C-alpha cells in the first residue's frame, strides 16, 4: 500500500479508539449510547 494511505488508516484507527474506545463497534449499541435509549423493541 502507499504510505499516505497507511498513515490515513492508522489515523482513522486512532480516532476511532479515542471516540468509541476499544469495545465492539455495533451500530445498535452505538445508537443507544448516543441517544440515551436502553430499551429494546419487543416482538
């Protein structure tokens, strides 16, 4: 890979760790954290 692209990916990785931590990046989990909702839809 080109060095500029590797640097870009590394910076993106560090920004994600800073913003989201080292946990799992599940879209539903992140959405619940951002809007404060802890409820789940019932079937």
